[in-house]
């Protein structure tokens, strides 16, 4: 069988990584001559696995729709924000996500909460887990539209399966009774099985009042705060610092 035919068949079988690796071997005459057939095949398979893993990571990052392009490697530790490398390193792993634990990030406007949250979410995608970023107001709007077009239960089911749901701007806008019920549905579906990240300017002791209904606030916050990691960022606005540098 000719190499061209083999390459065509590999691509037809959606083995593009193997095809690219075979082309590389063919373009490096003499380099692989001393390897056995099995060793050369292992190299092709390794390339295919790497290609598929990168493709999966790219797909997960696209689907997450992060607000910011962020990575844990680029987090700024120079300014005092009560953010420690050990904390980031711990949450860059998948242990807490596999246990369905939550992450609550609070701090003043401009302290870098959203960047840090998106960086952790991006790392989750690189680790092969699904993530999705929403501003609370946009999520509530999406759920209202889902009720109108008959896809509400389908949307809830989709949200329940996301490994890391990131909700930003928590508590900035008043919740309607319908929105409080929506949040309760989401938190109840995810409790103990999937992880939720909350990003808010409000300290956690003000979340109860922000929800606006005593009974639902108890139920929602019990599911959110139980076994949750908490980061309280502080310091001067990072946006202001960057403007001063420019």
C-alpha cells in the first residue's frame, strides 16, 4: 500500500494525528530506521492521542465562553490581593471539582476576581472538565427565554451536567421571585455532584439579604456554602494600576 493511500485512509478514519505523524516520519528519512514497527506505531498512536486531547481542550474552552482569556500561569501575585500561589495551585487541580465542591470569590470592583475565576475555569478545561461562564443577569435572561420557548427543563438538565458553573456579578441586581426559584433549581440539581463558582463584590455575609427571600436564601446558600473554598480578594483596583502603568 502506498504512503499516499495510507494517509488518505487515516484521514478518512478521522485519524489526523496519526496521519500527521506518519508524514513527519516520511519527511525525516533515516531518523526512524532503527526503530521497530511496534515502536514506530507507538509514536503514531501517541500523536493521535495528543491531537485528540488538544482538540477536546479547545472544544471545552470554546463552549465555556469565558469573559476573559485567562490562565493560572499569568495570574499577578506582585500586588497584595490576599491571593496565594498555593491556593491557586490547589484549585488548578481537579480534586475539588471531582468532589463537587464550590468556590466563592469575593472582593471589591477591579480586584481581579473575574480574571482569577476564568483562569481556574480555563485550567479545568485543560484538565478535561466542562465549564461555563455566565453573568447572573444573562443566565436569568436565558432561563426566562427558555420558559417561553419550552426548553426550560432541557436548559436545567444541561446546567446540571456542567462540571464547573461560573456565576459572575452575584448580588449586583435584585432577583425576582421567578429568578430565585430558578437559582434554587440550579443549586439543588448541582449540589454534591458538580461545582459552582460564585464571583461577587458583596461579602458572603450580605448574600442572604441580596437573595431577598428568607426561605429560599437559606436553601440556596446552604447548598452553595457547604464545603466551599473561599477567596476574599482585597487591594486597589487592578484596572487602575494597569492604567497608571500605560
